[in-house]
C-alpha cells in the first residue's frame, strides 16, 4: 500500500512539474516580440478554434511557434471568448498578446 501511495505521489509531482514547465515556457515566449515590417495577411475562417488560429498565424509568420501559442492560450491567457473570423494584416514585431487581442476582438481589415 505504501508503494502505491509513493507511486501516486510521484506521478502527481511529475504532472504538476510538467504543467509548471509548459506555463513557464508560454510566459517566456509571450514576452518576446516577433515579426518584421513586411505585412502579413491572414484569413481566419468562421468557426476557427484557438488551436487552428495559432497554426494559421504561425504559418503566416505572425507568431513564431504554433505549439507555444497554444500553450500560451491554454496556460496563460485563459480567454473564454471566441476567435473572430476575418482578414487581418499584421506589421512589425508584435507580442503574442497583441496579436490575440486583435483576433479575439475582431479588429480585422476594413473592406470586402
């Protein structure tokens, strides 16, 4: 019985350590600006979930890493809102929070 308790405690510590590590990585990543002066335009379709939005934004060069963006959204931002569809153009070196502020608020490009 004591061995089972030790194994369960060790497992709990390992899970807590992993969660702490993911959160620490996401926080460090979220404090670094990324991007260039070249405009990067992305289209976020209706119904896009945060994970897919992170992949779209990273694929377009707006964010540096989709996996870390997903961790940021899950472990740091905790935003219960929905990703807003639209066409977005990003310029300059931006913090991930600045990018997601626009996408969650729906501040997309004007026009058709």
